[in-house]
């Protein structure tokens, strides 16, 4: 029987995720597997929690990777904090805000949404006006909306909730490790991310952190958390001092995340953010020289997820297929109302390098004549 794994090519991953993985992370993934309660592995877990706190800028005790992709982080955040009938406000300007609404609705929440045009940011003044009129148990927003390339004003929204009983829930799947995230300073109570974007580790874990306020809400629930696997009151006992078995942790994935975080911290967060920014500007200049226009206005653009409008005369799907087949480069297409209208170009983590940008621009110039 033919082994399909032998046919996997090396592809430059410049889509909306996953990103390219450094050799050191691949090496870490191949380390000898230990038991999930092995004393040495428990030490690795403890150090990993500390590195996550450093990147998130938080002191929260419950700062751990959830076993699952970024969507598991979203599910875990909502399923632990939402009870039937809770009033939840979702700020929507893309696919992942829509997904938040779906997750909260399935848990029986009374969900309101404020929707903004895709490709534009959430407007804090509009949110503030709603908060003066209504009271919510949770307000949720996506920091870096992967479907549009928009950076939302998370700090400003957090300031609107200061001193209230409302929990602030933020998706940082695409932002963590690419731009600044300051969980404690921004008043965030529940934050989740994913390994496969700017952290440059394969998909499979969802870094998550809960504030003391969020943990108090969890402990004070009237009903049990409806999902056993994602019940943080149980998972916290495994990641805490008691080491109570919950489920078998994905040991080698945790090795990979440990190494990925180590790479980021050794480079230095400010240098990492500057590298993402510099390569974003290089890419935008290249697009401009080719006559390609960006979807998002400059002040609101993400450096790690760039959305460019497809020229009307170009078949965007055919071009993406040619990039993959002829040049071994992957970029993404649009979602929802932006399907067929934009390309999504990722400059995340290990992908955010000058040689990646130059290789893509060179290929596009050839394909577009």
C-alpha cells in the first residue's frame, strides 16, 4: 500500500492559517513521548503556563492550552461562562463574530448582536451607547478578524466595561504572537487563541486564560457546565497543583507549543511585532505597485492577515490554484459576503519574513502578466 505521507510537498503557507512551522518546532514534536502525569512533563507544563502568561500579559492562574483547535477555545470560553437565559452581546464584523453568536445561542443564551460592515472595525461609541441602555452578563469580540483583516479596538471596548459585573470575552486566535495583547491592562476576563497562526505551531491546541472574575463566575454557576470535556473546573485541577487526571493531554503537541513560545520569547515580543509590521508594509507596497487595492483602511489593518481586492478581470480561484500547483504557495479566498472578491494573505509567525513576501509578489507578477 502506498504511503500518502511520502507525497506531501513543502508549501509556503501564506493563507489565513496554518502558518509555516520552524524546524525547531518540528523537532520538538518528534521528542520521546512521556506520560501525561510524568514528573518531567509536569515541569514542562508549568513552564509553558508561564510563557503563555508572558505573551498574553496576564497574571491569571488559569492560563493553559485547551486540547483542541482555536474553535475549542471559543467553545470552552462560552460553555464555562454562559448559562441558559444569560444576556450576551456579540460584536460582529466578520465570520468569527458570527460563530460566537452561534455558539452562545446553542447554550441557551439570550443573544444580542451589534453588526458592523465587514472590512470595517467595531465602533466603541456605538457599543457604549448600547451598554448605557442594556446590561449584559458577557460582551464578546474578535480582536483580529481573520475573515476580513480588521483589527478591532479591544482596549477601548474594555474601558467601557471597567467596574461593571459584565465579563469581557476576546478571541485572539489570529492576534496572539503577532500584535500586542495585554489581557490584564485591557480588562479581558476570558481570552482564547490558537497555535496555528502567529505562534507557528501546528493546529491542535487553544491557549486560554480566565481572570479571577471569570473563575468566580464559573464557580458560582447555578447549573453544571454542559460539556464535560471542556469543563474548566475539572481541567484546572489537572493543570494546577493537584494534578487530578481529566483526559490524556496531547503530550507532543504541548512539546511543540513549548518550543514555539520559547522561539518567540527569545526573539523578544517587540522584535516579533516589528517583524510582522515591516513585512506587512513590504507586502502592501508590492500590491500597490501592481495596482492592487487593500480592503481595509490603513489604520485598521492587521499586519498578519492582509485582505486585497481581486481585480475584476482575474478569476481569483484559478489564480489561487495556480499559485499552489505551480509555485507551491497557499493564500486564502474570501468568506461570506467577501467570497470571490478578496484574497487573504497571511504573514503569521514564521511566515512573516522578507523572503516569503518577495516569493509571493514574484509569483503574482508572473501570473497576472
